[in-house]
C-alpha cells in the first residue's frame, strides 16, 4: 500500500515511514499543498494511493460521494486527533500505527473504496 499524507500530517511521519521501507509522499511533494480535498482524493485515486488525513469532517463525505457515484479510491485512513497527537515531538504512536497498517495490508488495493479509523 502506498500513502499520500494530507497537509495536516507532518513530513516527519513520511520520513520515518520511508525509513521503514514504505512508499509515502506528502501533498506538498506532489504539488497539492493548499488544494481542495476533492483534488487530493482524486489525485490519490489516480495514483493508487491511500489518503491519510486528520480532516475527518471533509473526507468522510467525499468517501460517501465516491461510493454513491461508483468512483473508486484506494482508501482513506482517518486519524482522530483525540487519539493521536500531530505535534512533531509526539508522532511515535502515529508512525507505529501506520507502520502496522502498512505491514498488515501491503497490497495497493488493501483498503480500496474503504475508510478506516486508525
């Protein structure tokens, strides 16, 4: 599984996951910084990447829209900020949880058309 980290997720998470051998990019790496969430999900779908975001209120409706219109995406991982800190000095739990998910579901389509709370 390949990840696209939304802009709320620190570049440090991507660096740590890359160091563990995972294919991870962040929105600014691919020219999506500051664009609409629909564009982020569309780009991720076209590039067979799972979106990782803490922006639950916007991505859950996008997931529903994809399902009702028959469009495909490769997964959305929702990161509740009450459970995981997004502060740079406290990212260990988030990195560990994402690493476990990537190890458990290595196929590109492991989360196809699903949303999963981390």
